[in-house]
C-alpha cells in the first residue's frame, strides 16, 4: 500500500523513501502557496510513523483525477522490480449537516452572557445582565425575575422593571399561586396570550403596580430539576403568538440565570463557612477582626460609639469532665443561640474560642453596653441548660466590657481591655460583670 500526499513543507523531501516535485497551484486551496507532492511506498510510510512525522493527505489535483492513471513510486532507493503501482487516496469529507444558523444578535447575546458569568460572581450584576439581554431581544413591556425562598416556599421579586417595580419589593407569591407560582410548582413553561381567559392569573400584582397585564410568558429557572425561580415577560405575545425560536432563546437564557444563581450560592456558602463557627453557628474570631476594622472606620467617620462584651463561662471544664465533650459542645451551642437571640439585628455575636463569646454592639455607649452585659450575665446564670438530654446544667459567666472611643480607638487595645475586664472578674469573684476603667460592677 502507498499514499500520495501533499505538504507545504519541502523538508519532507529529505525523508527516506520520499521524492517530490513542486506542484502547480492549480487545484490547490486559495492562498496555499507552493506545495510539494510525494509518493511514498509502504516502507517509506512506516519510516514516517517511526520518527513521528506528520504527513497531510490532500485531494489529488484535478488533472490527476481525470487521468486516473496509477502513480508510481520514484524512490531511487527501490529497484525497478520493487516498484509498485498504486492509486492516489482522496481525503474523506464529512457530509454537511443542515443546521439553522443563529442570528448575529443571538450570538452576541450569548457571547456577552458567557463573559458576564465568567467575569463576575456578583449575583445581582449577572442576573441584571441576563434580564437586560432578554429585554433587548424579546422586547416585552416589562419583565421580572422571581427567586425561590426555599424555607418559606414562596417566590419574591429579585429584579423587576416598569413603573410599578417598587411596589413589588414586598410581594410574595406562594407555590401554585398565580402563573409564576404554577410554573415554579410544576417546572413547566407557560405562554398565555390572553390573561383574562386564564384562571391562574394573579390579578393582585396588577393592583399593586397599576398596570394592565394582557399576556404573559413565564419560564422556570431550573438547576438539576430544582426550581430556583421564574422569569416572567409581560405583554410580549404578538398577534402571531410567541415564536418557538423566541421561546427556545428564553429557555436558554433561563439556563444562564440558573447557572449564575447556583454559582453565587456556592460562593456565598463557602464564604459563610470561612466566617462561621461550626459548633455554635455564630461568627468566628476571623470575622470578628474584620468587623472590628469595619466598625472602627464607620464609627470614626460618623462619630459613633460602639462597645464590646467578652463572656467567659465559669468552670466549663467541669461540664466536659462530668458529661463529656459532646455535651460540652452542645452546651456551647445552646448558650450561643441564647446570646444571639438576645441581640438586636445590628448586633453581632461571635465565638472567640474555647468557652469565650464576644458581642459587638454598634452605636452603643459604654453605659448602655454595661446594661446589655448585665442582662446576658443574668440570662446565663438563671437559665437551665441541656434540658433535652435531661442533664439540667447550671453555669455562670464572667463578663467584661470596653467601648470605642472612650476606652480606646484601636482594635487591638479594645480587645485587650475587654478581655482584661473579663479576667478581672474571673480572677476574683467570678459570676459578675466588669468594665474597662470602671472595675467590677455591683449586682443589679
């Protein structure tokens, strides 16, 4: 067996078993330049494979095809008796498959969405880009993106456009309620040309926005068969209906939205794991340092006060030694949850390490912070812990307080002063509260 090949590299002439002559440009691809033809016998082909050379097989020139005469090897190393006739080999071509080419505008849309997904992990920014592209291509009167609140089994408006968008911020739609709720519940697409004839239409949204919804197209935003939300297009169904091509495009864009939502949620979850204590679900010491920097900057800029409370459990080791470390960890979790429950929305609770907790009180004076410290101290002392396992544990705490800017203006010094006040109690009476530059407070 032998092969006729065409290559743009004249260096192939020097390979064993090759001979070549410059071929005319006729019949070659446009702009291909000079090509060289080589006739290779079986031994020459094996030599090529042995040295790992690549040899491009091209179509025979038109005049050779018409002639249909066999080409012979001109390898001078072969004797006349060894010379064999062989036919040229044509390159096989894959038959063209008829595919409807996307419109240039669609290609641009997907290109820009791909860039948005890979360049940003900010969920709102990526989702807004996706919805803007939907608006550019499909031109609805208004559109909205509703996301699923899994805990409450409700949809809420993440992004909405139009005059009534502000009125939708507090609107919640239950699963199965309205067209959006129906789509979220079933995971199916819905196209409603006339909402007045569809019993699923939820008219209360129109009442809020003062708009008239004549038609709706709604598609689920799904990831692995889980509905993450719904995209709604309002008044975009024309006299000829909503074309299958537009519906397919909308589905594809909904897939992009699903990817963006999942990516953002994974990033959020990873971030939460890095700043959350596993045992108590409170923030950890790493996040405390970050939030202290933030609060010092904010309080300095706006002339605010803030305070720190350090809480250390008294004789916590006795609990571990008596009931085991598993019950000790459960006690920490219960106390952490109780501390968090007593905080305001703007307050932050942390597990500082071991059996120590810290509470950050923004915009709180030292006097007010001492009142909060007393309440937390009383809560710890009077509560009965580990009721569920039937242990009914009682425990007390030593508590310290320091404030910005009255005690210090630096993070390190504030932490030191609050810790020092707490140790003042721990090394004397225990079961009490002390404040920096004040000392141990009398029991209320």
